[in-house]
């Protein structure tokens, strides 16, 4: 057998496109039949799945709103006494947390600093309030109405 050489391709591009379109239409039709079957016989499961998806998204959003880390706000707390003693905003935050009874590690975790930084702030507060201990510093700060 010998092959004849002609100038025309065996299959035209137009017929390939037509076959491709017919194949895509057939696949689309089969998918539509499957969806129609699913929607008809599993409509309850489909609705429950959609409802579960809505509640999942709603739950994630509500959780993000509720557990968002609130920024610490610096309340003034007798600004005259603070300025006279030279207590900075960060030292004031440390003093408030000391008054709340937190340890150095807890204060460091709350403020996002190292425990050594907290120790430095506490020692400066002790100097500025002329106190020997943390409890004495908190008591003097309360007497001056710097903290509650």
C-alpha cells in the first residue's frame, strides 16, 4: 500500500471545531442531567448543605468580631501627678497591670514585650514613686489617684 499525497489535510479544522463543540455540549448535557437528578432526589441534603455553609461563614465572622484583640487604651489617671513624677504612657500601662495583680510574665504577654523590659519599667516606677516593693508602688499610685 502506498499513501497518496494530497494538498488537503485528512480532517479539516472546521470539522475538528464542530466535533469539539459537540463533545462539549454532550458533556454539559450529562452534567445537567446529573445536577437535575441531584436537585430532584437530594434537595433536602442540598438545602441543608447550603444552610450549613451560610452558618459556617456567619460563625467565622462573628468569632472574628468577638475575639478581636482590643487595643489597650491609655486612660489619663491624674495627669498632673503623672507628669510631675515623669511616668510615661508605657510605664502607666505597666502600673495599671501591676495594680491588677499581674506578674511580670503576664504583663509582658499582655503588652507584647519581653519580661526584661517589664522589669526595667517596674524598677523605674519604683524609683519614680519612691517605693521599695511593687505593692508599695501600687499603694502610692492609688493614693495619688494615678490608678484605681
